[in-house]
C-alpha cells in the first residue's frame, strides 16, 4: 500500500504581491484502505507545518486518480518565501508522506497461524477493531 502513496508539491506561483506565502503547498495521496482515506483533515492524526488544511478526493489542479489527498499550505501568518522556501516545503512534504506510511503500520498487525502440519503463515489484520475468532479443529471419526 505504501508504494501507492503519492506526493505532490504545488508552487504558489499564483500569489500576488498582496499575499505573503511560502514557496508551495504540499499534498499526499493515499489509496482506498489507508486509515486516512475519506477522512476530513481535522480527523487525521498528523503533526505538520500549520496543521493539515486540505482533504479531498483530488489534489488541486489535478485530475481524479482514485486517491484521497491530504495536504498543508504555507499561507499562515509568518509564512514567507524566506521562512518556507522550496527546501523547507520539500522537507515538510516528505515528513507528511512518512507520517502517512507510519499510519499504515499503526493500523496493521499480524497473526501467526500454524496449520496441522506445523507450517506457519502470517495473516495481516487491518484496522483497530477488536477481532475475536475461534479456530475449530475438525476431527474425523
């Protein structure tokens, strides 16, 4: 799933002289099944520059591709081309992408299953659900 996470940096070249902002805004697209997919930006646990300010099914100025995009902007008080230059914005975007990858690992757990021959295999369980199951051994008479 983490190989399907996309990151996009969109320069703020639209800004006028009246608006002070940083170099760019950043967005990370996550696939269906990711814990952030479909959530509003206020509902996502993430620590990023200025907090998340975007959560939609398409990144700005892009076409829909089936991913859910979350993002940050550099339009906050104190943001400027000097405080939020290209290098800084790329670092924040990389941090956001890493947090998206870590969110997968927090949600994913593995259960080892041993069959009758003693072979062990792992079953990936996704989500924070309390899953309880009983394994019944079938005995032949």
